[in-house]
């Protein structure tokens, strides 16, 4: 019985990790087409990636959208969490569910509803439209992680600040924020990573000439499947995520990374 | 007077803090959703986003046309297959990981959570590289001389179900590990002291107490399956369509009202299956017993 369980666990790890590993190894191929194991190693596909205007442009745009939407989600999510964590009652519960809903809401429906909404209000530039969509999707991560950080802070500390006549802004800056920043950072990092790989809303909200890297990879796979430059594009994203996880582990701890997803 | 003024002040502060995020989520999540429903109740128009008259035709067509029934059943069947595979593999994995020392457990969980951060398009690409015509499996089999021509492993229902299962599996493992670790060990010790064998202990003690984790894992896996257009398209090919593919196809044909109606069909399906999962597993009975 025990052996069967361990075998199933090993199978799980193989199924989850193997595809990513294969893509990363393939990115270093020297050959023109896919072969495994690769015939020779080279960096030519990474050079091809940075030489391609559309790939480089999509990559830069993805980074910009992820950064701006993560900052926006962190600010708005922290504001919401400050109220949610300190108040009780059905209204607060309802508000909290509204903020957490995008976590399980089918994102493809969110993408379509935003696309039609943008059209009805007279059009929104793709770049802005994507930032809005990714902020909506990132918000729940921030609300969740900041709320749980706040619940660990003794409200007496805030009251002490208030009784010393500190303004609410000062109480937040000097009392609350130093205690909850790991929660804010964890939420922001997740919003950033989510935006970087997001497909379901980007599918509808990108436009000709304004795509994100995952959508660029998707259209390459659909229309020019053999190109190994997408392996390099994928590998770059995997390396970025590894780097972010390593930095996050230092800043906010392994426990928070594993819990927040 | 003093306290009242103070609490009134806090009331305003709370409202001022809540207003911007609430406005944001209202304007860019709730209003567009209501608008989508409104659009779904109209006919198509060649010049506008939707026609002028209110009608239930879109829904009527989905409910009566057997083509849509086939697609909806296939979507449900895919969801069930993925849920079952995720449950077996996820529970076994969680069962192995949960009792390990905290540091080891966290690192093993990180190995599953980190892939969730990698875009699904990349993870699906990995499966294309493994299962495709020139893929790893076919080259290995051909070099050993077991086959002459390449096996066609992609563009099938099985490829979609298996690929999506591997993409969503980590959610299941993480939820079940959390639930298993929340169970007080005294419960299973009590069962053992009453001479229950390990199987009975599992069925009557561990499984019911872990049901909140199983339920939340299943909800996440099923809801994410419904949206996974890119994975379905890449692994299933042009003919293996699920409900989400029809939503996308209607959009590319500029049939906005019909795409909207299909979206609400998808949401209804999500709610029904979510309700079913909760009714069968009854996770609420464990609440408050930590």
C-alpha cells in the first residue's frame, strides 16, 4: 500500500515537472528543429528571441503590464483588507466575497465581459484594458494575504497610535505597514506572476501589434509550431519565476509562497 | 458624545478606504458581467454589438440544439475525468507529503506550487514536445524499433484530459495537504485505540475530516478546467471542442450576443457542478473542528 502511494506521488511530480524541464532543455538546442535529447547545445534561440521585434516587444509589454497591475492590485487590495480585517458583519462578508470572487470565477467570462464593456463605453486602449483585467485578477491574492497579515496584528497597537493623536495615515505608515509589509509583498508578487502568465483575459483583450508574451507564444504554437524560439521565450519566463521565488523566499519565507497560491 | 464622534470618524475612514477598491471591482467586474447578461438577451446585429430587441433565442438554441448538448456533455465528461484523476493522484501525493517534517514538506510543496506560476501555454507546449509527432515519446519508441510510424498522441480527448490534469494537479495536492495537516492526530489515535484497522480509520476518520481540502481542490480544478481555452486548443487540436472553445469561436465570428449566452451557460455549469461537489462532500460538517 505504502509503495503504491509513493509510486503515485512520484508519478505526480513527474507529470507536473517534466514538461517544464523538457521546454527549458530544448531552449538550448543547437539544431533547427525539435529533437530530444538535443543535438548539441547553443544559445542561438535566445539570440533569436531578442532579435525578434515582436517577441521582445511582447516581453517588454508583459513586464510593464505585470508591474503596473501588481502595484495597482497591491494598493487597492491593501485598502480593502484594512477594512475587511477590522470589521465584522454580513456587509463586510459580502464585500470580502466580491473581492475574492475573481479567484474562482472563470476568467474567460471576465475577459469577454470586459471586452464587450470596453467596446460599449467607446473603446479602451489594449494596454490599459489589460492592466485593468490583470488588476481585477490580482486583487484577491492581495486581499487574502494582507487580511491574514492584519489578523495577526494586535488592534491595540493601532489604538495606541490613535490615542497619541497620530493621523490615520501616520498610523498606517509607522505602525501598521511595518508589520504587514510581508503580506503586501506576497500579494503583489503573486499578482505580478499571475499577470505575466495570464492567458484567458489576454486572449480577448490583446490586439494586433499589442500582445503579451504568453499570447505571442500561443499564436506561434498555433501557426508556426516548429519554431524553437518559443522554447527560448518559455525558458526565459521559467528562469524569471525561479529568480522571483528565490528572492521571495529570502524576503517573505517559504511558508507564505506555498500558502498564497 | 466623545465616543460617538470617534466611531463616526472610524466609520468615515472605513468608507473612504473601501470606496476606491469597491468602485474598481464594481466598475470592472460586476458592471461588465451584468452588461454581458444584458447582451446575451439580444439578437445579433450586423452594424452594432447586438440587435435592438430583447429575446431569449440564444438560450433557446443552446437548450434545444443537440450540437450544444454534445459539447456540454463532453465538457462535463472532461471535467469529471480530470477531477477523478486529480483526486487519486492528488490524495496519494498529499498523503505521502503531509506527515513529513515541515521543512521537507515545504520544499516538496514548492516544487508543485512553482509550476503553477509558469504560464499554462508553456506547460502545454511541454506536453506537445513530449507527445507530438517528433516528440520525446515517439523518438524514444522509434529509436528502440518498437514502432515504424509516429503514434498520434495529441489532438484527442485523452490528450486534453491528461494534459489539463497535470496542469491543475498541484491545486489538489496543496489543498489536501493543508486539510490533512489540520487534522488533530488524536482522532486517528482514538480510532486505533478502538481497534479500527487503517482502512476503517481512513474511511471514517481521515477522509471525512479532510473533505474541506478535497472540496476546495475539486472546485478550483473544475472551475479552471472550464476556462482553459489555450490548453484545450493546443492539446486537442481544431476538432476537439469544449464549451469554452465555442465561446471563443463565437467571438471571432463577431456573434457577441451568442458568445455572451454561451458564457452564462458556462457559468451555470460551474455553479451546478460546484453545488454538486459541496453537496456530496459536505465540507461544512468539519468546520470549526479544526
